[in-house]
């Protein structure tokens, strides 16, 4: 009888894990420590306050680490993507805290031979992983998602990055969240700017151009992706026609790697 009870308790536990993952603790932490900057396009992090609440962050990270890889594979794609986006952002915050306040840029946390994104300090789904592995292998390289808007959701703790969202990503509203992140980034004239002569874009579009050239909905190129968001970019009719015809020159802005910290 005891064996039967334990068996069913185990089955129930696996079913609960298989259905969903609770990201509310991360949302509560982000709502307290992430400040929306004027205009709403960018955010800054109160790392001093986050440092005081590091125990809450570490408890959330421990809950991520406790997820079984086989259970993870059973989740719907939206649940898996939300999980990985939150994991990337939360462990990036943890990495900054290892050196804060003596850090001006996440790049300071690398070495001559290893970038901070290649450090294997993340126990996740049965392996020690790096930030690069989460982004480039598990998200971009998995073949499971085909979602260029992830580039506006992952945050590298830098001013040049798309905003760190003020809440965790959640499978039930992930489509809405990704679209909002895309619009707020493309509407930011300090990162993406159209002039009479050219379209000046964030370096993200140079580094990951291939992701925006993959078939995604009705988009098949960087130009067609950008045309979906012509209003956010404030492209007039002439500029849209030039972009569609490949006649609007595109250049890429320098990336600002300074820490995305609130002014103290």
C-alpha cells in the first residue's frame, strides 16, 4: 500500500512539472528592481537593491536548476521559450552581482581568453551551461522556435540592449510580450533611426542578420521584417518603398556596452 501511495505521489509531481513552471518570483523581483526610463523604450536596473534581495534571485535560480531535462522536453514550445528567456536574463543579473558595484560593463567580467558569455556557471537541465549556450544553442540553434523577436527579449545588462522587461516571460502571454518588446525597441530613436539618407539600426541587426532573413510569418528578409514595424520606425511612404526595393542604405550604430544601472 505504501509503495502505491509513493508511486502516485511521484506521478502527480511529474505531472505538475510537466504542465507549467511558476515564474512569478522573478516577476516580483523585476517589478521592484527594474525601472522604466522616460519614454518607456528602455529600462535600468537598481543593482544595489537587487544585491540586497539576492537571496530571492538565488532561490528562483535554484528552482530553474531543479527542472528535469526530460520533463522540460514535454512542455509546449511557448513554455520552453519563456523558461529559457527568463533563465538567460536571471543568470545575467546574477553574473553582474558577482562583481557589483565594481563593474562598469558586463564585458569586464570576461578574461583575455574567455568572454563572460562563455563562462559555464549555469546549472540548467542537467548540465553546466553558459549564457551563449542558452541563447545560441538552446534558443536560436534548437530549431524549436524560429522566433527572431527573442533578440528583443534577452538582455545582456548593457545600455545598448533592448529593455530588460519589468516582468518575467510567461507562456500564456508570450506572443504579446515579444511583440511589445519589439515595438518598444524599434521605437527607440537612440537605437534605431531613419533619416532621409539612410536607416541606422542597432548592431543587433548586423550580428544576427541571418535570423531576420529566415522565413517568419510573412517576412523573408531583414527589409521585410523591418517593414512589418514601419510605424514603430517612423518610416514614411517613400522610405518604405525604398526599403522594399533595396534602395534605402542601412548602417549600424555603435553598441553601448555600459552597465544598464540606475543612476545612484
